[in-house]
C-alpha cells in the first residue's frame, strides 16, 4: 500500500517551482531560486551522441572510498522525513528501507541528522549498521561538544564513513535552535577528521575552490559540491556551474561528489563528464522510499541506472573512464 507524503507536491518534473520557499518541506529558502537554478543550469549541459563505434556492452561500475558501486550514485542524506515529506513513518524505518534498497542495487546512502539526536541521528545510523554498514552517517555542524557526542555514538556501528554537511549552518530552524549550528573552518574540520579514527571523512557543502582546498588540507577523504538543495541561501550559484573549477583545484587529492537538481541517469552522466567521481540524489529517491518503501526505492534506482547506461551506450562510452568533457557541450544561453 502506498503511503501518504502530503508535504511534497509530487510534480511530474521535480524542479522547485511549485514548492519554492516551502520550509520545512522540500522547497528552497526565500524565493527558492537556488533550488530552481540547480535544475535549470544542469539542463544546459547537453550530451554529444556518438554511435559510430563497436561498443557492444557498457560497464557503469566505479569505486568510491574503496567500495565498488554498480554505478556512480549515492543517496543524499535527508532527516525529518515526516516534517519534510509529510509521511508518518519514522526516520529509522525510512533509513532501514532505503539502506536495504541501496544494498540490493549495489550503491550506498547517507543518513541525516537533526535536533532530535535519538530519532534523527542515532536510530538512522543504527539502521545502516543493521543493513550491513554500507552507508555513511551525516553530522550537522553543531558546536564541537555535540559533534563529539555523535561521533562517539556511531563508533559502535559499522558504517562506511562520516560526513558533515557544513552547508547546514544556514538552515534557519537549526540556527535558532537550542543546539545551534556554526560555521566550521579548516582547523575545526581537521579536528573532526581526527575524531573519525581512520574512517573516511566527507565534507558536504563545498561551493568554492577555497573551501575545497581547505577541506583537502584538513584531510577530507571526500567533498560534496552542494548548496544544500538550495535550502540555505537564495540566489546561490548552481552546483553544476562550480564543478569544473573545483575539479581543476582538487581532482586527484580527494573524492569529488556533487548534488543539486540531479533527476535522471543522464544528469549523473553530465557530472561525471565534468570531472565528478559520483553524484548524490535526494528528493526523488526519498519520495519513492517514503511512499513505497524498499520497492519504490529499488524502482527509481534501477531506472537511474538504466538511464545512465543508455547515455553511456549512446555516447560511445564502454566504461566510466570513457566519460569525459569531450562527450558533452554546455550551452551558454
């Protein structure tokens, strides 16, 4: 039976137009322009079809953080599934179902974090552990004592790594909470990396080369180019627009992931062509899982993989390494 998710407009095209300014919910802050812009700018990247070749099979597999992936997709962290999507299932159930689907599909997910540490962080992290540990936990940029508390909580769990979505420092509901978030500089990130005890540390919310370099200098094993889905700053640059310059600055020094407006397997292809190592997708997969559980998540992840493979086949790419900037063209209008 399909579950309700009445805070999401469930538009035919998930582009932020119908839910702009809707927070909490799945929209963006202010006028919602950053969310909308993520989608709009991504559509300006076009693929160059090339079927004059002898390619018979394509292999979309890749390796991220020493784990083999069926294709370069990870599911973005979303906490407060009830507040953001209007469904009655707790975050533990949502993340258990999501982690199960990801394991079946050969990818992994990030679980989120929130003010309610037990229900929005600890139990979702437990869900990852119970499903085989093939996922990442995400910690908000709380004051350091709260960061330490959360890292200590997950040391008992088997997880792939620990992420911090530093862009969450701009979330209005967290800025004004009894447990406030704060900006994190290179020194703070270096301290957090040490607390991870050797597990991969990923910094999410990178939008400039300076921030990317600072994260690398702090020892980050990965970065996520992200503006928090357009939910923290109106009129923010689209993530796809800053990807190339960040790739030029830190490629080979850390794993480069990106999110923001990605909706199809073809969109994933575009990011790989521009130098990303992998892509995070949140809203479409979250909605499918929230409303239809494991089956819904499996369905959309399979669709994304099929679209990605088709894009590879139709552009003459047998493997991930064949997907380069020569395979796409960016419109300037």
